[in-house]
C-alpha cells in the first residue's frame, strides 16, 4: 500500500467524520458529540498529511502551529458571547487568508500547470482576497472599531463597477498569460480593495446576512484552492461550508424580507424616513409596580428579546424573573426572531449562556400560532421584528417582513429607554396599540425592579 | 485526479452540504457557523505542504508559515468556541 493511497484513504475517513459532525448538529442533544467527531476528523487529516513523506522540514510548521494554536485558544476562551459575531468574522477572514497564502505558494513554486489551473487560481485569489478584507471590515463594524452605519459616498457605484471591470479584464489577461506575476499581484490587490468597498456600505442591521455570505465565500475559497492544489478533501469541505453559508444567507434574507442583492447593493439606511407631522398618537406608559400586578396574575408570559437586551446585559435578570414567574405557576417562553441578534442563532446562544433551558426558546413560526393565548408579551430591546405595520402597511419599508405577532397577546409590555426608532428608522405602531404599555427606562433595571417586587411580595 | 472526477465530487458534496445543513435547527445556527469555520481550517492540509517543502525563498517561508498559523487559528479557535457554546445549551430540569 503506497503512502498516497493511505493519505487519501484517511482523507475519506475525515470527510465522513466532518459530515457526521454536521449531522449531529441537528439536535442540541448530540451536537457536542458531533463537534468531537469533527475534530477527530481534522486531527486524522493533519497527521496523515504530516507523515505522508512529502514534508521534509518541520520547523516552520511547528512555529505556525504554535502561534496559530495559542492565539486560537486564547480568542476562543476570552471572547464574550456578545462578541461571537466578530469572532466568527475574524475566523472567516483567517480561513480565507490561509487559502490565499496556499494559492500564492502554489503559484510561486509551481506556476500554473494548465488552463483549468489558471482559471481556478484566478477565482481563488479573487474570492479569497475580497473575503479577507470584507471579513476584516465586518469584524471592525461588529466590534465597533469602525462606525456600524452604512458608509456611502457619491460615485460609489461607479467605483465598484470600475473595480469589477478591472478584475475581470486582468483575469482574462492572466488566464491567457499565466506566467505574468505582475497580473497575479494586481488581481490580488484589487480583490482586497474590492472586499473593503463591498462591506462598508452595509449597515449594522444587515450584518447577519453579511456574516452568512462571507461564510459561504470562505467555503468557496477552500474549494477553489482544492482545485488549485488538487486536494479532494478541500473540495469536499469547501462545498460543505459553502452550502452552509448559502443556506444561512437565504434564511436571514427571508427573515428580513429582502433579497441578497438588495442587502449588498442597496444600503438599508437610505430608506426615506416618513415625514413627521402625523396625528399625535399617545403611547401609554406604565410603572413597574402596576406591571408587577399584571404579570403576577398572568398564566402565560412570552419574552421577545432583541439585540438591545444583550446590549443592556439583561439576560441574567430576565432568567431570574422567569424563575419567579414559573414558581408563581406561570408558563414562560421566549420567542426568537431569526434576525434577533447580530448573526444567525445569536440570541439563542445569549439566552443559553444565561442558563435559560433551550426547550423554552421557540422559533417565530412555532410561537406565532400560540400568541392569542398569551397573557403578557414582554418585548426587551426588540423593535422592528414586532412591528405590525409589516402585515398591512404597504408603504412601510418593512412591509412583508415576517414578525412575531406580539400584538396578539392580551397585554404587551415594551421595555425601552425612549420612543426612539429601531435599526430601520421606522415608527412602530405597536407602541400606540390599546393593549400596549410602555415601561420606560433601562431594560435591565426594569427587570430587576420586577424581580425585587416578586421578592418583597413573598415575605 | 482528473478534473471531471473532481467536479463529480464537488457536485455531490454540495448536495450533501444542503441535505445536512437544512436539518440544523435555528437554535444552533451560531455554533453551526463556528463549526463551519473550524472545518474550513482543513486548508491546513494545503498549508502544511506549503510550509513543509524544502523552503527556499523568504516569501514561501512567510506564506507557508502564515498559512499554517492562520489555518491552525481557525481549527483550534473554531472547535473550542463551538464546544464552549454547545456546553451552554441545557434542557429544562
């Protein structure tokens, strides 16, 4: 049995383990087992590659593994759950950059072997390059090192068109003359620049889509690199990751009622705000004491959290309140909108961190049919995802977006600092409904005050 | 391996990916994404080959070592953070 056969055989085992890893992520009960299987697959692939006889010097490998491994472990343990989206963006960028480096080395050492090789190398450095800087900008926006607001300027469309045209023209030239190192570097450089301009006009609210799209790209790059260096394992894994990003992008877009093109090319912030001067509507405020009297008698309560809850770090207080409610004989659930949080599934992680059992977390489609039977819906830091205007107001920019039907509950509490609008800058008519009560103030303090009321009522 | 077999594998893997990932509940979409990051670190097998050949120029040494470091960052960071998140998901009772 020769070593090439043995290596490829181990690669097949690794692919199967990766597939099982993803399959086991289908349920929270088996998910951890899946993660372990997947990491065993990775270890096998690395060992098989290290000892296949092609590797003759180990010192640079050791240095790379020590640096990357220790930084990876450090970031993985230190990152707070609210920082997960930026961590993921960072990982997208690193994965893509590793692929670009591998492509570059292949080109530097072997040049291109044939036409397919030149084409896949070109695709790989273009997608890889723009994923590197695109992820960098996404990371900057999510970690608030760069303003999260869309950055738009005149001539942006022309600049992007010029960039795309240059990348395509240089690409054709490169494929015809693959030995031209200068063309290779120019394509890589322009792709890096293009990545910056793709992400800067996209606003904070659209980040869940951007992260998913970049995830898909990072997979596609691994895939094209697999073609460049003739490695089947990279093709398989790259396809799995590419499909993953694509599915999540579609889910996020559906949840926002927008197309991917609309997210990437039309800055959401440019939506014209409706002129003020509508008839003066009155939102009804309520004190914490009165709110307590209502939830004390409630048989069922649904919390509807938004990213604002995580910003206020209110999730632990919310869990405490829900424990008191349950002791009081009340049924407590959480309604999770697909775009609550800054990335797919983010809200679930934030609530799980606060020790809220996952069987209490219900998806939008599962909770909506039950909303009529709910006594109190408590909205914390969510706004656009509960705006009933999306159901009937054709002039609203969020018309058609699926929402959690909070207004169907008997009473709706909205915990909010002020009457300010949400990400989309749209007035929320729910605040003026007959059954809605606004509880103004810091969400965390409000919840803590409700907990304190429960505590004092028990003495 | 010839191009056509590679394309075969590509097509089937994309189907496999779609079949597997549509079954993952939204509850686990964040860990799913970090898991995807971790397995995307499989580029390490290409990186090892790049860094382990008889290094001749400073550029290839830099690219090879950099690729290994970045890919390892993805593998270690991705798996550990996925484990950290999954550990938090508990059932009631």
